[in-house]
C-alpha cells in the first residue's frame, strides 16, 4: 500500500519553482542552485564538510545526496510518500549511508 499524498509529496515534481527530480544522480545539479535556500545549504555543506548531517524536513533527501558522499546522513520528514520515494532513490544510489528514523 502506497503512503498518503501530502502537500509536500510533489515538492520536486515541477509544480513549483524547483526543477523536476526523478531520483537520478544526474538531476541533482539542477536542484543545487534552484532556490536561495538550496544554494546556501550547498555552500555551507561545501565549506564545512561535516561527517554527519541531520536533515529535518528532508523530503526525498536531495540535499544530503549532492554533498554528503560516504558520510552518515540522518533524514527526517513527516511526508510518508516522500520518505518512501527517498528509500527507493537511495537503493539506486547505494553508496550513501542513510539511517531512517
């Protein structure tokens, strides 16, 4: 049974100012600078290079995907469908370490 759709389930579906994200590594670079928030987070992660990241409100986990390579990422969200999709995406990008809370 698929999780319920919420207002955030289609965050990366092209229905707002963000580009479409299909779960592929190739599409991540379109998201990095798509909004001021995404650009600031990318800049901070690039400069700080933390070993562990907690992404609260992670949706599909795009932010940790483009910067956190071989580091631990803890991702939290209330949108079950987005988390379900993030799980499917992370199975494709298996080299990342995700911990689902």
